[in-house]
C-alpha cells in the first residue's frame, strides 16, 4: 500500500506581497518610460521645434541661388565694349546617366560633338563629382536646342541650361585692356574662400581673369539672389514660394576713346609694338593698344588646348600686354629728362656748348663712344643736343652727373617702378643703380655703365606706359597723376565719377628748366614730323639697340636677323601750349625711330586733335 501524497499549503499572504511588489515595480517602470516619452515629446515639440521645423523645410523647401547679371563696360563716350549675350549649354549629371559613352555617341548623331569636346568630357569626368552638373557642349544654336528638346526624353540626366555669357564685340581691339572672364578654377575658389566671397559665387560659373575684368571684379560681379521652391519627396517642384532677385553688377565707363584705340590698331596692323595715349590733365588713358593681340571670346566659353597652346607658343607673344609688360630700352626718348637733370644740378645751362667730333672719350680711357652721326654735330648747345639727339653731349653730361644722382632723379618720374594703373598686368622695368647691379649681378658699377644708361641704353628698361607717364609729367611741368582706366561707374540709379589720384608734384630748384626742355621738344617736332601741322606739338624720337655693336663694327639692318634690328620709339604731346594728349609709341625691330615711329605719332595726334575740325567739314 502506497503512502498518501502530502498536500502543499499556499501562503497567500506571501504571494499577495510578491504580487504587490511586482505590480509596483511594473508601475514604476511604466511611469518612468512615460516620463521619458513625455520628456522626448517636450524636447521635440517645444525645445527643438524651430530646429526640426527648419530641417523639415529644408526637405520641403529648396533654395536655388540665381546668378546676377555682370555689369557692362563702356568707353568714355558710352560705346559698349563688353556685353552679356544669351547662351545655351548642354549639361550632364554623371550619376543619372547609366552609360555615358553610349549617350555621347547618340548625342553626337543629334547635335554633333567634336573630338576635342569628347576628349575634354572624358578627362573632366575623372575628377568631377558625379552629382554635380558637367557642361558637355557650349554655345548651342537655336536649331540644336530645338533638336535636343524634341529628343530630351531619351536622355535622363541631361538638360539644356540658358543664361548670359560675356561677349566682346570688338574682339582683339580691347583684349589687353578689358581682359576676359573664364570659368572659376580651384585657384579662384581658394582666393574667394580666403576673402570670404565664395558664397557670393554660388550661382556663378565665371570670374574676371585678367585686365579690367579682373581688377574691377567686385564692381562688375553683383550679388546673387535666390528662389525658394516647394518640392515633394522626389524633388519635383510643386510651387515657387519666394523670389529674391539678384543685384546686377555695376556698369563701368572707361577713359578709353574707342576711335583713338581703333586708329592705334590700324597704325600697328601687322607690326609688333605698343601705343599708349594719356590725357595729361587728369591721367586718363585715352588709348592703349598692344600688337599683336588676340580674340578673348574663346576664353569665355573655354578655349581648346590646341588653340591655347597656339597662342602660348606663338613667337610674336600675343598674350603679353606690351603696353604695360613689354620692357624696352628707352633710347633717346629720355634725353629730355637727362638734360633736365643736368640743368637742375647746374652742370649745364641753356647756353652750354660742347664740341662733338663724332665720338667721346672718357678721361684716361682709349675706348671711343661714337655718336649716331659718325662725323659729329660740331658745336652743340642744350637745345640742339635734344633736337639733333647728340649722343656726345649726353655722354659728357652723365659722366659728370654720375649714376647715383641720375637714379634718384629718374625715380621721381616713375622709372623702375609700376605706375599704379588699374590693371594687375604691369612690369616695373629697370632703373639701374649701384645697389641694383650689385644685387642683380653681384658686380660693381663702372663708369662705362653710366655712359650707356645716359642715352637710354644698357641696363635701363621701361614700359611704354612708364615712358608716356614720364613725358606727361614733363608736359605738365611737374604735375603728376596716377594713370587710370576707370572713368566712372553706375549702379541701377546713380552714376559716379572715379576719383582722380593726383600725386605731389615734382618741384625743381629752377622752374624755368621745365620751359627749356619743353621748348627743345617743340623745336624737335617743328623740325621733323610736325613742320606742316596746323597745331603745335612737342616730341622726341629714339632708336634702341637690341644687341651690342662693337666699337669698330657697323650696324646694317639689311644683313642681320629681324629680331636683332633696332626698336623705333617716339614720345610726343599736343597742343604744345595746353597739352591734351601725350603719346608713347614703340615699334619692335622697325629701325630708325624718327622715320618709322614718327609717322605713327603724327597720324594719331591728327586723329585726336583734328577730329572735331574734320567732322565739321561738309
């Protein structure tokens, strides 16, 4: 017989106590979770409401920057020099195109893609972000736009973009002054970021690269606007919520005279050189042409590597602005300034006479420095030394003056340093001195160096702009202005003149010395190119050696290479009594200054001085 099972008695009090503890724990957990929930709801709905509302709007509202229209550029008389023309380009977003090669092949059959365009696309894609648009064809014609628009459904990720692009209607006439705009590159972006200007270029693809376009970028660019668009979860635009229009760039008016610039180009056609014309009354640049030049318009849309290399490797160096970057020996054009120095230092006076047998010798030295006129000028005074360009007179003068006083005096006229003109492309030239030669060549200065420099040869180099500026100071009898290209600028309502930078004048010990030199320059003009002119002018010619000729050697332009022939120079101003225009003309390898550069100066002064008189004739 099996034993009976024992019946277990429940402790209801203990079980009740356990249940209460568990229920209390569960209630506390639920209450704690509810507190956390309500705390998070408070944080989301109250504390962070603005933040999440902004994030929501960022998903719902898309802000699209809109580019400003670039300011226009005019000449002094209101003739348009740089405009904005409508353009169409074909854009591609790489991540939305599955087979780019096949797509380009199909596009080629529709609108045509050149080999250079295909190559450029392939190279650019290697470094291009896949979500950013890439321009695959510029300057679409209306016909190409129409053809693509009909077939656009076949090309997801490709679209036509319309906008305004810079255009220069006068092509190569104004290139070295206006410069051009081009695509913003990494260097431009870095510079904009450093200056905290990058945000203003959010919708802009182009920026000024050289010339006026670069120097006055801040005036010409303007400020971007933006569109606020409501979009759905697929990015499709539902409606436009707000439009903030961009602020267009300011229009600017230059000091240039278009007709005078065209005349300068006509006179330099087929020749290498430069013409600079300045209004001595205020420093306005009336004309500044460098030859040869080039068409800037291809740079706006992106010049091909082949075309750019063609310009870069061109032996005539069209990319160089000879007016501000070309460095030439000034030759005899600076003899008036050297004579002025001699008068100031009382080494000569207007009645000083020396004998010129056709050569000059330094005391104790056998070498002879020859005059350009090998049989000499005979007795020469200060006036005839300038009129006849007597080298021997100036050999003697600079030997007595010395390089130290000469370097200091010429620095006052701006030789050896930039003029401060409002474009960045400017060279300083060289006004040699003892210290300069020591630093440049680690050599001492010799008296023979001074003799060469005294007639504008040797180490002395200047730009045509510097030369014109120095003659302007001479014509003004010491009054100085910073040469400038900006005349005025205009926003949507107001036109304002650019301030004129007048510098402290050059004051001579004897102001009559100005009259002596200017009278000598008047006599020079009256004796040569301006004998039959209906107005009075002043001038000085120069012929600069490109390579040295030995003491017993003879220079013969017919037997040497063209690139070794002399440069022809002339400086002039008119009218003599009240100058309104100052010129500097440099013709590379043209030979004698008077016979080659002289006619250019006469024709340009006639164009400017007699223009109104010619226009009045029936």
